[in-house]
């Protein structure tokens, strides 16, 4: 079965459907179900295109998020941890007074 017309349709849809800025730099490791070769491609919710045979018949095997997103999550976790750790000592100080 020739899937080229379907792949062309997906190409056109992806071209007019930009990903939100939070996802713009995400890269995905995929494995193509047609040529059985791995690729690293830009993430898109509509499809992940094989770099070798240009098929969308792929599966995601690893997601590499935008480093800025990861940094923001780590900073948020650190702030939450700091707030959790400081809260009991503040209560103790108030009880002592």
C-alpha cells in the first residue's frame, strides 16, 4: 500500500500546526516500523517522521525535553523542598517565643 499521499497530508498538517513554545525544542528518539532504523526528530503531537525513509509509521522510544523546561522543573522542586524544610523550624521559633 502506497502511504505517500497520507504522509504528504501529515507533512502539510504539521507545517500549519506549530507546537506551543514549551514543546518547541523537544527532541524524540524514534524507531521506524517500516525501515527499522532509529532517528532523533523534533517532537510533534501529530506525528513523528522517520529521517531515513520519511514514513510516519514510527514509535517513540525516548523523549528529550527542552532543557529550559527541565531546569524550571528542577528549580520549582528545589523551592518546594526549601519551603517544606523551613516551615517546621518557623513553627518551632513561634512556639518558643
